[in-house]
C-alpha cells in the first residue's frame, strides 16, 4: 500500500539535533530566614528546576519539539507537568532527589510517537572534589547531559523544516538598536552563536566557555581521553596476548610430555570447572 | 373546439353566407387530381402542395412489349437417347422440339414419323454423366485379405457385400444401413439350399443344423459395426499401401480418424444424443436450473479463492525490495566488487582532501543511487567523473538538495541502512556496552569501570560513539584473550599436577612448590598491568583461583571470599561426581568445612584460601596415601 504523500520519508538521511536535559538546584534559606519565600513546606530545603533546552545558539527546539511532559515525584501536586511552549522546564521545591520521566512530544509533521527520557534530579553535591568545591561556591548544583536526537529518515515536511534558515529566527532580537549590537557580541568578542553572520550550525559550538557546557572542544577532549583508554587497552591486550602465548607453549610442552589422553582429560576438567561455576 | 362560426368570425367572412362545401369538393374532383394509391400517396402527401421535381409514373401503366406470334406452333417429338453414364446402353426417349430444319409434315403422318425417326437419329445425352460419380473404394486382393483383414465376426462374403453396398450408396451410411440385407439374403439362400437338400435327403440337413459351427451368423448389423469393419479395413489397407512414415499430413490425419474409430463410444454418443433429444420439458427446466446453480457456485468459489489469496498475500512477508536487489545483483561478480571498492576508496580520499578533518564521521556513506550507478562506470574515466559528484547529493527523494557544507551545518548525514524513527545518541552508547551474554556484559562493564570510563558519556555525539565503539571492541578482545589464557592455565595446572603424580609420591611437595611458584610468577605479572592499583590484588587472586573466576575483577574482599566459598563448593561437587574417589570424599568434605571456617574467620587473606583450595584440589587428585600429609602441610 503506498504511503500517503504527507508521510513520505527522505530515505537514507538522518538529521541530528543536540538538546540538553538537566536540572539545577539551589539551597533555600533555612527556616525562619527572612529571605525564605512563603508558602513552602517546612521540610523543603532546595529549589530545583528540571529543563529541556537547546545549546545556546542552536536552531530552535520548537521546530521539531511540540511539547514536553515532566513526570515528577507523585507526592507533588499534579505530578505530570506539561510544557507546551519553550522554555520547557519545571521549577519546584523539595528535599530529595528522584528520577524524572521526561516525555518528548514531537511536532505532528514528523509523524513520530512521543519518546521517554529519564533524568535524575541531583540536589546534593556530586562529582570530583573540584566540581563539588565549585558547586559549594556557587550554591548551585547543576547536573545536565547532552542528548543527541537522531531523526532517521525524517518525513519530507520535517526535513524541510529542519534544513530551513529560519530556525534561528527566534534568536534575532526584535529591535535592532545599537545597544543590542553590543549584546550580540559574546564574551570573547565574537558574534554570539546563532545570529546572522555568526556561527549558525546545528553542530556543537566550536568553542567552549564558562557558560557553554558542551562544545566541540569538550567533545574532542572526550574523544582524546577515550583514545587514551584505547591505547591503554591495546597495551594490555599485547601483554595479555604475550602471556597467553607463553602459557600456550608450556601447555603444548606438557601435552606432548603427558600424551594425548591426559591432555584431553585435563581439558575436560578445566572446562568442567568453568561450566560448573556458572 | 372552434365551431364553423368562430372560424368565419376570425377570417372576417360574413356569418350568413354559407358556401356549399360540396361545390368545392366537386371542383377538386373536376380538377383532375387522381387518387393515388398505396405508398405513392404517402410520398405525394410528403411533397405537400408543391409539384414533385420528378414526374411520378405509376408502374402498371409502364410499357410492355406485346407478344409476337411467329407463325404456327412448333412441333415436339419423342427423341430416343442413350445415356453414357449407363453401362448397359439402354435406349430411352424424351420429348424434344422437332428440329426446325425438318420439313413440315402433315398431321396424318404423325404416327409413322414417330416410328421411323429413332432409327435414323439416336441422341447421346451427356447431361447425366456428371451425376454418375463412383466413390473411391479401397480394394484388396485375396492374399491381403487372408494376411491382414480376417475377422471372426465377418465372413469374407459379407465383407465383400458390405464393400459393394458402400460403393453403391457412396458412403451414405444411413442408406447403407437401411438397405443392408445380408441376413435376408443368407436366409433366402439357406431356404433355397434347404429346399434343394430336402429334395436330396433329409438326414443331412438335420445333422448340419445340429452342429454349432454350421449355423452362419446372421444377426442384424448395427451401423457402428458396419462402420467399424469398413474403417478398420480401410485403415489397414491404407497402411499397407503407404507406410505410416511416408504419409503426408492429410493422409495421416485420415489414417488416424480411420484407425481411431471406436464403435462403443460412437454408440454411446448416439444414445446420449437420443436421450437429450427425448427429454421432456420438466427435465429441460431442471437441467437449466442445475446449470445456473453450478455457475453460481463456481463464481462464488472463484471469488472466495481470490479473497483468500489476497488475505494470504497480506499475511505473507513483504516482498524483497526489487530495486535494491537489482542494485546488489550487479555486485555478484568479483570484478564488479573490485570496481566498487576502487570507487569507494577514491571517493573517501577525495572527500578527505576537500574538506579536511572537519567532515563528519570517518565512515563511508553510500547512498543507494551510488550503488546502482556503479556498474555503468566500468572505465576509469567514467569513474572519475562520477567521483566528482558530491557523494550524498543524489538522494533517492531529493526534497531539497543541500551542499555538503549545508548538510554539515544542519547536521544531516547519509546512512546506508536506517530504520525510520527517532533514536537517541545515549541509547546507542548504552547499547554498545551490552554484549550477547549477561556475563560478558558485566565483564565489559567492570573492565570499563577499571579504565575509568564514566557510566554516562556526557556528549553522546556520533564521533564519540565511533571512538567508544572501538574502545568497547578492544575491551571485548582483551577479555576474550584473557579468558582463553585462563582456561589454558587451568589446563596447564591440571597437567602439571598429573605429571607430578606420575613422577611419584614425592611429587606432592614438588607440586605444591610448583604451584607456589606459579602463583608468585602470576602475581609478578599481575603487577605489570596498568589497571588501578586497588584492583591489582583482586586480579591476581582471580588468576590464582585456577581460572575459575569469570567475573574478572572482584576487588572487594567480600567478593573474593565468596568466590573461594564457591570454589570450595565446586570442589565438593567434583569430588562427589567422581565415584572412584569414594575414599577421598570424606576428606574433601572435611577440607570444605575447614575452608569455610577460614572464610568465617576472615583473618586470612583471600589469597591464602584460594591457595588452600589449590592444594585441596591437588590433594583430591592424589592417591589416598598422600592426603594426610598434604592436609597437615596446609594446616
């Protein structure tokens, strides 16, 4: 049966989009402190936000993302929070971390079903000492991950939408006054990502920075570290192979010495031991 | 309806004046217009008042020539004639006009003339010759009849009679059957013969009549019998005259029809035809009803079959993609594959040259079109031109053709086999960690942990995924090598123990020493490993545990203890499973208890217990005599 034209897909193509799924948590002022907001249960110690967003300067999320549902812990009032428009985030107060189900609803043009992601709400300090120190300093615990969404064989409509230039339109300031031009320059004096004539790409940002958690630099760093691990494993593998050859040689010598039957018996015993252990 | 007066009123005529209509009619008649009859009148009515363009004449008034009388009546005479179609030269007479050249004769001489004329003039009338056609008949000689044509049912005489009558009536079988009187003829002959015999002597005839063979068969011949006989003989004669192989097409078809005549079938056919003719109305109706019913059932069956077929085709697996298959088919030969490889290689190089390192993943991306195009690019020149094309440009449904740079910007990539839908980068990375078996997955996980690879890779892009995949593959290989090594080491140990046992009872101590050496050596090797220091002991111990340790890296002491306990259990099992070591069982059990005691005390290092296990096993392997000493040594 031929598929309706609306659902026609672009064969052999994949479009990838980076999104950031994460959470931030701040400590609330202690009970009785004048700054502590009212109407918050006494035992809540943190304010947190869980969010789904695009890296700074990336093409607009809402091109393909219709709405996001966060399923938070079910003692909260209305545990299924739905965000129909960006920003896709939920802010609450609480005292403990839990796992949040995030349901991504795609735009109808994509013809895709909703997908689940999970995120653990990290409220306490974590990571290396350095990280923990930084978290202590800023009073903010941020835990976020990059997620790459692959649109395999997107529908033609989605393909068009995801390769259109107007995906960056949301970043252009509405009033192009002189003040905004200064704002459009990043900290490093370059044009901010995603603005006209600037770096406009769905790839990771080229340069990392304090406010850019994921970039091609980071990616390269990760790759390098993985490469180092590979080299490590390679060395290990060489040694292991050499050792194995050694044992093999001694085994051969022993086999020759003791004869075929004994060798078979030994092999049986050795393998028998292994199988029994399982 | 308008009355006469109304009409007058409308025409403006005075009401009082009544013109006599009869006068008008009369004048019309007087005008000479004739009543035309028949069709002609209708035609005239169509003309209306206008005169017809062509004058219409009535047929009966057309000219006919008058009969001309040319003198007195002609004379007719009875002319005798001979018919050449007749073989007997019989002279018959028929009426003919008297030739005009003949002199007029007086009426009184008529009789004399008739008598005299046939003598001087005999007409040979050939008009009937064309009707005297003799049919072609097969004929046979006596030798032929005796050799081939004999039949128990037919006498020679009757056969000849049949042939004669067939010839007489020119194959008109209905007539032949009607006139076939062989039996009657025979009966008459017999009657004559009997009459003659009665004259000679009565006894003979009675004796003859009593004999069964003497009575000639004189049953009624059916049409089919006659036909069968005649055709049979015809076919046989035909075959005798012309051998089958030499017959031409016509002759052979004739021969076939002649030789295939089946009297029984023919009779049945006729019976059926008769039955069909003699059906009454009810039977005809019933038959029609049954026929329509049958047709209806057949049609329903066809429809049902079609529906079933459709259902089955829906349930069946989808047909293979023929376009892809066609594309792949061209790569069955090795030369085509070679060409493909060359092309891919060149393409990859040119891509690297053009875009440097910034191009997305280092894997080959091929679209289906490239594959299909390849076979035609047999010459190198063609290949080069095809290389110039951007590799991803000809997608199958080009919604929008993007330059490679644009594709990179919008993170569009081309892949060979994609299942449509949405996938996530982190899922892909997670999947890579999973091996076929649970144990292997665990092993890989622990190995990665040793390496310090985080459980969640923070940037799951495809570049990272590719590198990670390599890493996992390497780790898998490492684990495999390690597994094989451990197995071989286990075998080594068993063999060396056996060797020691063979060498003599003194071997016990040696074995212990040897295994001690073994352990020491292995630990030395273990220290070479670049794994984390904390893991090292665990790894070493695993090695010591006679290669039984599958999980590869148990680094906590608790785990090691459990391991050893399991090792003990294993030993026990083995001991029990070997019936010839019945004596050893008790000892082994005792050992186990001891080992467990050690575990509980937890004062000893796991290495010590595992060493103990090693000794224990060797003990169970050895003869009974050596065991007590071994036990003592351990304690």
